[in-house]
């Protein structure tokens, strides 16, 4: 969306074919392909109340209609974003970002590492809010403070449901010391404190796997909050901005996790790396790598040993290239390897691959046509969990 003017609006109309709209193993259901169409309007408002302040609000609505789906033939998605930046002076600035999503697709609901790669049969809400403050105390030394809140609410109540397994609040508090090594380089030494609180208040054992029924130490069935945890992150890192064309940020360290209601703890590496390189006008590369723990939609085990979460390494990259003055191509990819921790599925692995290819031809500044393809593949050690999904689409977009 445009950020150089006070407002912009757009509307997209696409036709598509999806060969596995349920994102399930074909042995479970092989009749899950459909033609359809999507309507996608969007709007963006930008405010500059002072020279030091920016406020931006965006909204995207999507309706996907599946012609061959027997029930719930349409998916409705809402995305609302809010961004506010204020620079008190050259040395002090504060940033706030909020992203609210109502959707069914896991890549929209779960951010970063996809904890639950299967498509849910019900709607889900997710809100991510982040507040960051940076202060340069001297020309060389500074401090960064941050807080991030993630809220998930799946509209699928009951024992063993997505709500029981994945409804949660995540809190992440951050403090790091900043040392300006040179004009374009800042070294970091930091600490984060994370809290996972599961709010489903339901039984989480899976009835399809009786051997993996969950019980706590008292012999009762396990419930959502049995997977509550707190984490301590220690890391070193750097922020680099060589020119306006290249910027990168890296944090590498360790994560120590303690499960509040279980006799379990876990130590793992921690990494959060990302960067952007603009190599030509209108052409840029974005890349990143993340290693951390994330929630999982599977639970299993007995006694004090249940499946608590996954340890995930995620590698992602995208390239947007202006082929001609009117034609732009983009390629997006993400690969992640997720290993289950503890319980029945301890050591089992999910390998998840996402690929997207898009071409856009712009007739004029306001009208464009697009053609694209998306490929999803989950290879899992868990029986009947793997799937592949292919989607192709073509459409037109108007922007003003």
C-alpha cells in the first residue's frame, strides 16, 4: 500500500483453483479440490500530525468462494493493521504496531514459525501488538525496551479441539544494551522474558490416539494450562544499515524454558535474523532465519510427560524483481523443520515448505493484472498428517 499519500484504496478480483482446500492427507479425504473466486478490497490511511509522528491504519477484507465445497462455501478474512511512530528527538523514539486477523488459513493465523500447519475447519482470531522504545543515552551507548503480546482464540470449543490446544496468550518482554560500534553498526547484548498462558480450559488428549491420552500427576485428564511455560532468552546481536539499500538485524543466543505445571524444562538455541537488500529501483530481496519454540496442535503422553511444544528452525526469503517498467515478478519461499518436544510425539518431525510465485503486469498506475501459483507441502512423521496443496490464480487489481 502507498505510504507517501494520505490515503489509498484497492480492489482485487481473482479466479483460482485449489486442489486441497482442507489441507489434509489424501487418504483422509481425496475430494477436496475446487474452483472458486476471491474478492479482496483494501484501504490505507496515513496521518502525519507532526514532523516527528506517523500514524497508519490499514484494512483488508477477503472473501473466497469455493464452488465445489459442500459446506461453508465461503471463507471470510479480515486483517486490520495499526502503526504509530514518534521521535521525541534524535536520540529517543517509540514505535507501536498492531495486527489483528480473523481467518482460517494457518499462515495468516500463526506468525513466524507456523505452529499448526493444518487448515482449521473453524474461524480463528489472532492479535499481535508490539511496543518498542529506543534511547541513545550517549553517542556510543543506548538501551532498547520492548513488549510484544500475542492473543489466539480458535472458534472450535470442546475437549480435544483447536481451542483446547491452541488458545493462548503470549507475552514477551525485552531489554537490550546498545553499543554504536560505528555510524552504521550497533552491537546488542540482550535479555527477553516470555510467558505462554493457555486459555482453552479443556481436555487436550487426542481421542484418535488412545495410547497418547494425557493425564497429570493426579491421574486426571490433562487440560490446556498443563502446557503453560515461562522462558528466559539471552542473546548477542547486531543491527546493520550500511546504506539505504541494505539493512539487517541479528540476535543469536539461548532459550531456557520451564513448564509451570509439569516436571519438565527445555534448553534450546535462539536466533532471529532478517534483512533487506534493494539492488535496483523497484527490485529487492528480503531474507531471514528464526529458531525458537512454538505451540503445537498435537498433545499426547501419560503421567507428567506430555507433548508440550515444538522446536522450530524456519528459513524464509522473498525476491521482488522489476522485469520491465510494466512487469514485476516475485518469488516467496519458507522452509521450516519442527521437532516435537516430550510426550508421545517426542522427537517426531514436521518438515513444512511454502512457495509462492507471482507476476504482475501494470497497464497504468491504477490498473494491473496478475498471475500466480502457491505450493504447500507438509512431510510429517505423524501418521496421516502429511499433505500437499497446489493453488493457481489469475486476476485484476485497481489501486487509487
